[in-house]
């Protein structure tokens, strides 16, 4: 997957009418050169992620934006704003300790949702058009091409999940569920998912990445997959619950596990849920600590070094002791 060069991209944007904005990593332009929309301050470019978004005609990678504006080929755009096409360095030097998702064996006790219309990425996948932009938008969140391959990420080609990024969920080696992320951020449904029969194992029966990290001594527990990845990429085994509160099945699974310490990294709006969950887990002998980060931030809001520091300094804050009975 080609990478853009932030300095080259910045130079090109300035040459094409973009100006500084309130954020140091963004440039803005009031009129989009690709559409006739009339919304003020309507197109912005993130220098670091390489994502260009117009509030009228949508988002696209910097490469596609340059190609469309200049009327040139991808190779020509690569020569203008690209880095070495073979460079796949880890994001910000992060310690990628993740393990690839497990293979998917056949099994009668698990019902796999219908995956018709979904294609799973492979190391030699050749992407273009919206598929390229979708993966570029996913990588813009700080994840490399190799990371997405290891996590068995896919793309919806048609049907209900068309043009969405598919993040699969495995349990005991079986594909049981997935979340389909709207990378364009234009749908009312940010994360869509398949329907699972009541008698089948679904998302609330397990955790994301439980197969990988359910036997670890210490894990980070986040709400969503992206937050779990954000912790994992700086060296911490991480699972996700798919929501603020745990289901009875998830709670039982966690209680019975050999996990000793849980770094509870729920989103900032889950203060009450985090307190209740911490109280329950400490009551069965688990050690629960909280990342030390700004109260209004979550894992994806922090840079790599901030993330690493927040998790290393994880502890039980005063508000937890104040809220815990006895």
C-alpha cells in the first residue's frame, strides 16, 4: 500500500489553494475543486493521515484527490506526493505485538453469518477506487497494511454491507460475527452488523480477540475494536466488549479466566458503567485499574507515546474508591 509524504502533500495543497486551519495537522479550502457544493469551509485535508474530505462530495485518499484534480494516473500522483511504495514502517515506531487472527475451522456448533459479498484482504490484494480509499481511511487511524492483513479485515462489495470496511470477530477459531464500519461517516449507522440466530454464539457471548488474549495475565478492556487495536499496537494485549456494559455471558467468561489485571479503558461517557464493572470484578478477586489520560479522551484520541504512557501508569483513581461501597 503506497504511503504519502506529508511534506510533499503539504506543498501540493498550498499550491492548490489550501490554507492553514485551527488544527496544526490540517489544511482547508472553502471551495472544493471537484464539486459545485456551496458549504463554507467545506473541504479539509489531514496532512498526517492523507485523508481529504469534502462536506458535499465525501472523503477520499490524498492520492485519489490529486489524481482527480490533476487528471493524472496513480503512478503520476505517487511521484508527486508519495513515499517509497515499499515502505510499511510501523506507525510512529509502535511496538506491534499483535498476533494474527486464527484460522477458521469448520464446526457445527457455531453458525457463521452469511458473508456473501464480502472479500477478505490478502497481502497481494490490489485495490483501486473506493476500496483503496476505504483502506486508506482505516490506515489513517494509525494502522498499517500488514496490521489489517493480520486482523483479517475485509470489504463489502455488495448488499447490506456494500462499501463498508469489515472487521471480523472470531471465537474458538470460528468466524461468528463482524462489524461493518462506515468509513465515509455519512451513514446514520456507523457500525452495522449481521443478524445472528438466538441459538448461535454472537458478539455478546464473547469478547473481540478473546481467542488471542483470554489467557493473558493482564489485558486492556476497551469498548470497540479500534480502541483495542490502539492499545495493542503499543504493546498491550487488548480485547473489546462491543459496548459500555458487559453481558452476563461476557462477565462470566472474564470472571472464570486466568486474567489477573484488567486495564479498564471504556469510552469517557461510560463513567458509571466503568465504576459498576470495576466493583463487580474486584469483588471476585480481579485487579482493576484505569488508564491515566484526560477525562474527555479515549484511546483513539491519543498519540502513540501518550497511549503508552497512559497504560503504563494505569491505576485506581480516587473517584473509583469514592464510588466503591465499603
